[in-house]
């Protein structure tokens, strides 16, 4: 929320890629609204969406995952109607891109709407086997008339902003650049009583007489029965609309809430929501299957132009293998996005020895166009970021195997500045992915992997991380991670299987020692990445660590931070630990050379030839 000098509070919904109303977003929207309504420096409110999209509706993932104790109507009635629509300050929706489902419903709760001409406005809930559940069944007929509202809802048919303006659903049209300022001006005109202050729920000027309404609804029922006899939600939608016209719009709101809750639990809605996501999954991450990828690139080569770039978002398959069935190795390149791709800014552009410089330059250009931060990496298991960070979790698990507490380690690493500790991250990534990646590194760098049984043991007991609500932590309804006392038995089993016993020296490590035992092996591997030419320069690895792994930017990135300790100090610590705990900590030659010359890790020094 931003409060402008003219007294308008602009609240922006931001939840890429479609600004869906997740439970967190709804809670945040309500919190910001209450704050705006209470602030003396706020006269009016404008609600808009980030990145050219107002809102794609309620978060479809949230269906079936709502808090068990959620009061029916808490959003539709208590918040949207009683707080927003009945507020003593006007709200205006500034709509660009999309206002669909709950997104349009929230816009209709506002006292006016400004839209770009091409925006899509609609209530497509029936495509998901449900009905609008934030007041749309009551407000849409009162804004566009009953016949048009029935068509938009029963056909799930959106309309464009310019048509919505003709219908009276939208009060003004503006270009994308002028949208928010136009909405602010309109809001202030309402405050100054230069424009009417409408509450959509109570408008009647667009409604037909009761008799006409009953006739229109009767015809709609017949059509709904003809078009979709095997499902009930279209008829229920008509019943809810009718309730609000025959009785009272607030009674209609409650009927909408209760009907929506019942439909949400129906097998029809569960099936249609599955189809919604399944349709989008068909175009997805082709699995990490080397033969399938080889075939795809071989087929693409037959049909694409001679200068078409063949990029793959692989994170573990050797690129040289992917292009094996093509005669265009110069056009094969890796484009490794970090999950979630629509949020994480980093893009690893991975070249083989045969990738042409032009392809690299073209991808660097594309990266900028899609607002990503590119780093160029060489082709090896894990490329640059995942390669240098593979010791991160392994070092943390090593410390747990030898007696340290999982939750204390996560706390220390979070205090150091990471967004979350290695064990919370492992839960988020999921143990299946973590084990698959570890096996790749075991295969490529066996001499310096620490191979614990802990993850495997947890996975075998169906503890897969956050997705199964049990990993290193346990997870409640709100995704809150809580320590799990049961974890101890898995750690004991892991120690027994690997013959490891608690180490009292390690158990006395200071917090700073814990940070260094986890991050200095990462620095060591980053030095190898530089030594092998996988990364072009140390500062690229600083950017990669910050943007790919969340390393604290105020420490300059992983290599800059290591330089603040000094190559000699880093070398000495690793050398000590390798004597006590093995090859996992053994410092590489690149680091040794710089320690000898007390040089920066970014420096090119004589006498330190790459072993490649
Ligand atoms: C505070 C505590 C409260 C507790 C109680 C809460 C009670 C609340 C009761 C609410 C009742 C329901 C209210 C409402 O009426 C119901 C709805 O709003 S249902 C949703 C309605 N909206 C839609 O149906 C729109 C669906 N989406 C689309 O049509 C298209 O995605 C699009 C928006 C037109 C964009 O199209 P494209 O650009 O082609 O992009 P994609 O389709 O590929 O989508 C991109 C990406 O986004 C994901 N996504 C899209 N829409 C949603 C969504 N609504 N929810 C979640 N995710 C969505 C889509 O899956 C893609 O994901 P990816 O494949 O990239 O992972």
C-alpha cells in the first residue's frame, strides 16, 4: 500500500503470475484496507494489480486447503461487504489485464471501476464446477442487468473493458499508463461529491421487475438443464441469483456462500479443478529424461530455421548428451531458471565447448528482455550455482550426524542472513529432488561428497518435506514449520547405519564455527568452479549466490564474503577439518595458490594452472 500526497491510498495486489487471491493475499488485503480506513491522511482507496494484471481470481490451489475454522462469509460478507463496500471512504478499482472470478468480484465491491479497454472481465467460476463466491451472483446482475449477467456467468464468458464500459460495469476507460491516476481522480471526485457513491449490492436500476426476473430465470434454468444436465452448479447459480432478487441481496450473499462451500467439496469441482492444472501441466519443466530430450531436439532440428536456438531448462543432464542426435551442437545451450521461475531473477546460460558465441549473446539479450539476471556458466553437473552449493546441505547433515541440532543449525544460518536454513530449504525443495541431485554429485565428485543416510531414511517413511507436511519440520494448515520431536529417531537410525557417533568437539562448535563449516566448503567448490572455467569470474558467483540461493547481499556474495575472511584463513580452516573429518573439507589447489600468495579469490595468480 502507498499513500499518495492527494490522500489516496493505492493498494496493489502482487502475487505473480496472475495476482491470485491466496489466503495470505486476502489476509494482507484486509489488513491494508483496515489500516487505510483508519488513517487520517487517507481520503479514498484505489485497488489495482501488479505488472499489468488486476487479479486472476481466488487462488484455485486454496480450494480444499482453507482453514478448517474459517467462518462462512468471512471474506464475502464480513470483509468485502461490511468493511469495504460499507466503508466511510470510497474505493475505486483500477483494472488492467485481467479481472476474473474473485478478482472481478472484488472490483465490483468497489464503488467505481476504471479499466483499460482491452482488459478481460469475467466470472468463469462455473468452469471449475463452483459459483462466484465473493458476491458476484448478487452484484453482476445489478451492474450489467440480469440477462447479460446470466450469460457471463453460465457461459463463463469474459468481456473486454471497453464493452464493460458500454454495459456500465466499468465507469471509465483509461490507458495503462494513466489508469491509476484516473482511478485516483475518480475516487477524489466521489469524496468531493462530484460523482455518485454507488454500493453495487443495493443498486436496482438495472434489475427487471420481479415478474420479468422470474421469467428470465425460468428460461435460463431450461437452457442450463439442456446444456449441462449431468451437473448441478449452473442451476444452483441461478437459484442463488434468484434468492437475492426475490428476498434480499444480503440473503443472496449468504446463500451464495453456503452453496459455494457445498459445490467446492463436490466431485465435479474437484475434477474440473484437476483438469485446470492438468491442462497447464501438459506444456511443462519435459522430465529430466535424456532420451526424450535428445529426440525432441532431433525433431526440432528438422522443422526449425537454421538459426533457431535449442535451449533446455535442465539442471542435471550433461548438455553434450542432449544435442547428440542433432548436427547443430553450436546451437545447443542450457537456460537454467531457478524455482519459482516467475519470482527468482537468476538465469544460468550454460554453454558447451561447441555453443557458438552468437547464441550466448542472443540469450544474454533475451535474458534482459524477460527481466532476468544472466550469468554464463560452463557445462558440468550442477553448472555454477547448484555445483558450488552442493556441499551446503551435505555439510549441514554432516554436523547433524555428528550430534548438532537441526533447528539450531537452521537458526544460526538464518541469523547469518540466508532466507531459511538448509533443513527448511530441503523440506521446501522436497527430499526426492534433494536425493536425486545428491546422487548426481556422488557420481560426478565422489571423493568430496558426504553421503548420509538421513534423507533416505526419512523418505522411506513417507516424510518427503513440506509437500507431505512432514520432513525435518512438521507443517500445519498455514504452512507454518514446527520442530518435530520425532526427528531424533531418524537421526539415531542414520548414525547407526553409517557407524557415526556424536562428536563432543563438534557439539561445542560456536555459531560462527557452524557458519564456517557449512559455507567454507561452498567457497572451496566455488574455487573449483572458477579453476575449471565453469564460471567466468568470481563476481558472477557472488551474483549467482545472492540471486540463486538467497545468500545475503549485504555480505557481497559468497566469494566477496570469503575474501573478507582471507584466502589463507579459509585454506587453514579447511585444511584442519580435512585432517579430522576427511576429503569433504580438503581445500583445492586454486584456494591453496591464493592462500600462499595471500591473494584475493578473484585474482589470477601465477603458478596455479587449472588441472583441466
Ligand atoms: C483470510 C482467510 C480466509 C479463509 C476463508 C477464505 C474463503 C474464500 C472463499 C472464496 C470463494 C471463491 C471466490 C471466487 O468466486 C472463486 C474464484 O475466483 S475461482 C478462480 C476464478 N478465476 C479463474 O478461473 C481464472 C483462471 N485462470 C485463467 O483463466 C488464466 O490462467 C488467465 C488468468 C487468463 C491467465 O492465462 P495465461 O496467461 O494463459 O496463463 P496460464 O493460464 O498458463 O496461468 C499462468 C499460471 O497461473 C496459474 N493460475 C492462473 N489462474 C490461477 C488462479 N486463479 N489460481 C491459481 N493459479 C492460477 C496457472 O495455473 C499457471 O500456473 P503455472 O502453470 O505457470 O504454474
